[in-house]
C-alpha cells in the first residue's frame, strides 16, 4: 500500500511525499521478501530521485541537473505531514541553535533522495529482482532503458553499455515483428545516446533486416532501405565520394562493403534501378582497393547488368525524405596519374610578330625584382601554360592512366571537360590491358572560339556509367597547368616535294624542329630543281608567305648560291584559298672546290702520272713548295689538307717557265683499277616558310614550317694543274687546265667556243682555252679604304674571289655524263693563284704595232720587195699615272727553225730613217704613237724585235708592262 501511495504522490507532483512512501515501502517489502514489488519500489525511488536531480527529464540527449543549494517547491513543502517529520529530519543536520539553513541538503543526508551514484545502484538492485521472474521481462527491459538514460546524462557510457547488454539478452515472449523492430530501434537509439555509434548502427541494421524477415508476408523494403541509410554514419560511411579522397580510409571496409551490398539489394527490391546503379558505382569507386580479384569481376558484372537497363548518370538523386545522393564519377577506372596539355606540332605552333609582341608587353611594377611579384607570377605560371592553341585546330591533352582491374578495361566516350571557350571534344575509346601500368592516352578536341580555355577534367563511360572526372577531385595527380590561351584561326600549310624523303633528320643548333626532310645526291657542279607544292589544308585563306634559307655549318667552302628561287610567281597566286595548291621552285646548285685533293695527288703520283707544273691542293694558293725526295707514308701530325707541306710537285711554276707550259696537250691515264678514294661531301640546309592569313594574321600571328634538305655531293671533275701560255695577241692568252675525271662514267668537258674533251673514268687530260685578257675592276688597295679592322690577307682573298668569279663566268667550263644525262659546271673559282691572275690581266700599258695600218698580232703581214713598209708603234696608258718618255729600237731577225736567230740583216733590210723610235710622256687614259718605215730587199719571213732602252723611267715600271706583240712580216717578190 505504501508503494502504491508513493506512485500516486509521484504522479501528483508531491515529490517529497513520494520519496518518504517509497522508503517506507522498501523497508516493509524487504522484510517480507516480496522481490517483485521490492524492485518496483526501488524503481519508484530512483524515478523520484531522478526527477529531483534532473528536472528537465532524461528524454533529451542532455539533462539539466539541479544546482546545489536549491530548494523544493513551496507547495510540496507545505504538504508535509507532521508525522513525517520524525523520518525526514536528521538530527545531525541541525546547527547548534536547531536551525536547518538548507532543506535540500537535509533531505539528501536523510537518504530519502538518492544521490546520482545511489540511483544507478538501486536500478541495478531493482533489475536483479525483476530478473527472478520470467514474466517480468518487459518491466526489466524498461528499467534497463531508464537506467541507461540516466547514465547517459551522467556521461557514464561504459556502465550504460552493461545495462544495454543485459537488455539485449532479456527474453521477451511472443513479440510481433513490429515490436521486434521497435525493440532494436530503441536499442540503437540508446547506443547512439551513449556514443556507441557502431553498436547503434549494428542494431539499426538488425532492425532493417527485421523489416524484410521471411515471416513477413509483405516485406517493407522502403523501411529497410531507410534504416540502412541511417546506419551509414555509425560505420564511418558517407555517400559522398569526395569524403574518400581525404587521407586514409576510415572504418571497417568489410562491414562497409556488406552494408553497401545490402543497400544495392534493397534499392533493387524497391524497384529503383537508378538507385541500385548509384550505390553499386559507389561501392566500386570507394572500395576498389579492398575488393579481391573475384569480387571485382562480380561487382562489375552486376553493374553491367544494371546499367544495361538503366545507365548511370551524373545527375543528383533525391530521395523522398529529402536526402540527396551526389553523383559518383569513376576516377579510379582508370586511375589518372598525370595530365599534360600538349603544345601544337612545331609546324602548327603560332608565333607572335616581334613588332606587335613588344607593344603588348607591360610592366606592372617599376622595380626590377620583387619577391611578392615573383611569387604571384610563379603561381600564375603553374596554372597558365606559356604556349597557345589555335581556333579550329585539333588540340591534344595527354593523360597517363593505369588500369587497376585484373581484367581488360574498356573505356568508351572518353573526352575532355573544359570551360571558358566553346570546345568540341572528340571522344575516344580505348582498351587497357589488365594491370597495365602507366599508359599514355591522348584526348583531342577543337576549340571553336577564342579566349582562355581551362581543362577541368575528362568524362568517361565505363561499365555503362557516365562519369565527369574533375582534376580537382583526383588525388595525387601531377599537372603542369590546365589553362591555355586560344588565338584566332590561322591557315595550315602542307608541303610536298619532288624529292624523296630523307632518312637523315637534321638537328639545327637553334633547336627548331624540322617537319619534313628530303635528300638528293648530286655531282659537284650540278644543278637540280626542287619542286615544292604548297597546299592550304586549313579553313582560312593563306595571305602572306615569306621564305628564307639557312645553310647549316659545313667544313666545305661553297661557291655561288646554294639555294635560289623566285617568289614572285608563287605570291601572284595569293591569297591561296582552302584546298588550293601553289607551286614553288627552288634551284639547288652545288659548287664546291674543284681543286685537286691531297689524296688525288698522292694516287696520281703513285701511278706514275706526271703532275708537274702547278698542282692545285687548296684555293688561294700562292706559294708552292718543291716536292720532297723522301715521301712519308702518313703526313706529319698536325698537318692539314691544303697545307703547303702536303703539295708534291716536281717543279714549281716561276715567271718565265714558258717551255713547260708550252708543251703540247697530253693525256694522262690512270691504272686499270683507279686507286682513288671517293669522298662524299654533305651539305645541309633548312628552308623556312613563314606564312599567315585569316583572323590570326590580323592579330599579328604567323606560323613557321621548316623543310630540311640533305644533299650528298659526289666529285665530278678535278683540276690537277692550271697554267697560262702567251698567245699571238697581247690581249689574249691560253689558259691550260689539266682535268681529271673522278667519276665511274665517261665524261665530256667543254668550254665556251671550244670542242668537247672526252674523259674516260679515271682519266686526266689537258685542256687549252684561248681567252681574252681581263680588265679587272679596282679593289681596295689598303685596309683603310674598306675598314680599319680588315687584314691585308682578307682583302687579297676577296680580290681573288671576285676575279675568279669573273673569269669563271667568261670561261663557262661545263661537264656532261652522257650515260646518266647529267650535266654541271666545273668552276675555276678559287683555283687561280696570283701569278696566273697576272697573266690573265691586261697590262696597264697597251702596246699596238701596225704594219701598213694593219695590226700584226694575229697573222703575218705581207709586203713586196722594194716597197717601203710603214711601221707604227702605238701606246695607250690605262694606268692611273703618267708614263714616259720611252725610246724603242727595232731589231729585225730571221728564225732558222733550228734554234738559231740571224740578226745580221744589213743587206736584206733597210730602214727609211732611224731604227729608233721615241714616244713622249703619256698621261693617264692618253695615247701616243711613233712612225717609221722599212724596206725589204729580199724575199722571206722576217721578224721584228722591238727592244726598250733601259733608263730610270723604264726601270720604275714592272717588266710585264712592256709586253709588245711579235711582228712577223713576209716579203714577197715584186710585181712585174
């Protein structure tokens, strides 16, 4: 009865009275061993104490405990019965004067209101009494729940877990399925209340499984799915894939995979295939590292089955309760390790014109260096790349991907995700072998507009799931920048040539890339046309074209223009519309040194071929040393071809060696097997095509296309010796050239107005060319006239080059190989030494001898015996100085044709007047003449030798200035 009264007082809000009655009932029930009611009384005492300590209740997550020193409500204090004072008042609580200052402390010391620790002890005692009765399971469970809520407020989680563990094993008979679900749900909430999240998730998952128990006729899959979603936080599982990119994995992967499988199954039984695909994709993306090979195959096979009916998308999925499921991109299928934006090919890279480039440069700071500015520019450089893409051109991005699957991975519809510029992505499909390792994949696209484009990521379709993979969400990715500028469209030029492609790839020192390499093999002196077709394969018209050439470093001296062209005819076809072709012709002319090489002299000498005279070993040779008696096998160390010590000749050419030069033309033949070592020379050049057009041309951009040319030069003919022979006229001379055929074919050599000279393979013959002497233009006589830094050797070399060029243009020596139908030029540039040039040059003083008014330097002058013959000596001064006066004596003689000259002709020739002629001083560009007469008394051939009187004036001039023609007079019988 006391316990019942206590319950009524508690329900009526009489807290102190209920405590008194509960205490009294406990004492009475304990004495009679009524454990069921005793447990109820203890539970009531605990409930009243809890209400006192935690007036806000225990239903919330936190409870407000009554502050120490607070008093009971006044109404409850007024309703205390007088008989209860004996029990309520503790004598030890009174002061010396009998006054109790704190009623709450008084009640606590009277042990009527339990302390927080005693409350839990009494709950344990009450539960132990309930456990003695099999039918008291429900009230035992309720007591456990109440104790757990109190312990949760007291933050005593471990003790609370003991009560919950006891509640789990309480046997409740004949519970309905709904009651079971409610029981497990309450257990889950209580575990959540005390901070046991994984335990809470476990019982909530049990409740979810109870919703679809086999005994239920209509399983509640939606309730099951909802409860399973609520268990995710307890297992450290989130449905946002971004949470799995942060650091290491959290939670037990095996339990998480089991839960995700259950979500997939539940969503499928709900009839929502899109939800099943999303959860299965999430499982594959986030748990890939924990799946076995067989599990990977099973999951992907299931995913393909699901996506065959409902493909996976990147759209958000919103559940009825408002939960939003984010998309799951497959960033691990395949795994991307590096992303690199590729520059356009060298032939398509746009370049800014320098004049416009300088105008766009702006300095943001007046300081040369600032660490803040340098830091900011460094960050910008890491994002924006320093090259440009072109509107309308195919641009490439390279990805290094890896297939983590144990089977072949097929990736479809893989393309780029960009922003900032309208971009047409060209999707690609690839198949990666199992565990392929890093594999390069190139994604391409075409920017349709200009501006700044940012590559944000890529999209794929794997196992039927469409994914948008952003670079910011890829862990551990390496990139050199993802932003690049797109400039206006430019034309595209494609070249094709008439020459075959070359296996030699030119490597210019400037680092420029050669788009096309062609090669050709020519003989020295040969010229060939290179036909280049220029095709505009772009979408913009080609408006501007500039062509330049660059000869790479070569050890060989090259004469003349190696590459020459005329651009006017090609430019006349511009603007070149898309799809149109223009033709451009380049003349390739190889003209190397035709002088005799050192090994050729050695081979000819070894074969017993005479190379006496003036042998050629290098251009511009002025000093020739005699050949040594002992011939070393190898040249001395440090010597070079062209060094005078290498020249081996039997006699040097000296002024006046007319006898040797005057020998008749001879044929020098080599042995049956020529021992010549054929030396191939290589010439390399680059043709640069700088072109522009369309909107890009307006913005000041152009493109540069390079064509590499590789030319192998075979020797054609060599000039082994060069010399001169005086002609009958003082204005002419004979140039003697010993020509050697170094080819393996029969070859003909011809000069202007000369017959062809036939040379067999390895044969050497002498060629005589009658040439008019040259009046060379004046060149700087001293370094001061050209420049103070020019040396005399350089000036002399330039003079000889210019003279050699003029002589070569007049000679026009050409060779022809009939069997191959190939022709070329044999140049004498660089072959003529100073002495030969002097012989070929017109003397500053031009002497003319006229017999009866006719020049006598070509043929014999005819006269009659007894008739006087007029003789005139004429001088033309072409020098810059005044010359003369001069005295000349005419001495007649007869040639006996046996080396003997007869000067005793006093009875045969008589002078009309004096035999000595006098010429006055002649000014520059002036003329002077002297006259005389002779009388021939007998018939015959007579020669007149004109001799100068030696005096101080004549000695000041070089002897070569006094070169008079030989006078031949034939006296015939007098007419009857």
